[in-house]
C-alpha cells in the first residue's frame, strides 16, 4: 500500500487559539518514535512517501492508495477535498462548521456547497444559524451507519472531536468528546477511504508538552492507516 503524506502548515483560518501551522513538522518528527505494529506492521505492509510541506495553492495530485494530509487548521479541508474528488466526505468534529465563512468554522458548509455528500459525526456545539443549516447535512448517530457511505471516501478529523481532557491542544476545545482510539475504530466502519486529514492540533510552544501530544497524534495516525490498510486489497509488503 502506498501512502502519500503531505503537511500543510496553514493556520490563517483559526479564530481562537492560533499556531496550527507548526503542527505538521512536530507530528512528522514524532513518527520516528512511534511503534508501527497494529495487527499488521506498517514497516512491512505500507510504503509512506513523505511529500514534504506545501501551501494550499501548491497542492498536487500524486499516485497512491491513500493520501494523509496533516494540518494546519480545518480551513485546509475544502481544497484537499477538491483535489481528491471523493464520492462522499465524513467529518469528525465537535463543531458543526456550517457558518457562512471561509475560516475553520465554515468548512462543512463549504464542502456541501461544492457539491459533495457530507456526513458529520461527533458534533456537540453549534450556533442557532448552524442548527438550521444542519438539516442539509447527514448527522451520524452511530459508526455502523457509516458502512452505507459511497466510496471513495474522504475522512476529515478535526482533533477537537477528541475530549480536551485527552487532547487539550486544539484550536477550539469543547467539553465532551471521545478518546483518541475512537478515530481508528470509526475508520474501520468506513468503506474505501481514499484520503484523510488530521487538523487543528495547536502546539503550546512548550517543547516537552508538545512532544507528548504530537507523539499521541502520530500514533493515532499510524493506527488509522493500519486500519485502512487492513480493509484494503492493496495492503501487503
């Protein structure tokens, strides 16, 4: 399985905590310290091609089985979805992101208005205007519903989906949420994931703390890749 890894150090769409542009470098460095065995050994079954870090305007399509985008804030997602052209999009997010905005808080609305079928899971915070707009979005109540998604699928993971007691270093933390291990578990229900992004990790600027959290995220990314690989016919040495 060929996995393309792309860092997008973009955070101009953040409105509360800023600094997500520093996340791609920190997470990529952490991959060196993370185990690769998750039922399958990624070191034996996956070839990861690091395409470096690019700006949104320089995104290009590369041949591969899976593309992993590391943000950056959530406003990178519409451009990535446009590049991949999936049949459907799944967004894991604490927020509805349905404002009329080009920033992180308008991502879901923008993707839908680009013509994509959007599923939203984990939302627990929205404005009254967003609540009305959510009538246009497929709200997922259980991961088992995701088996019906039409592939290929683009999976967008806003890390504020996770409980801030587990991962506080995000742009807009919200009470509630899940453990990091829920992300690969959810991915196991989704057919034909072609691309995935991990966005909104916003480092503290304290080196030791940032190393801890970036390594947790790196491990989650590897574990999610392993799950996708295990369900793909292209998985193998």
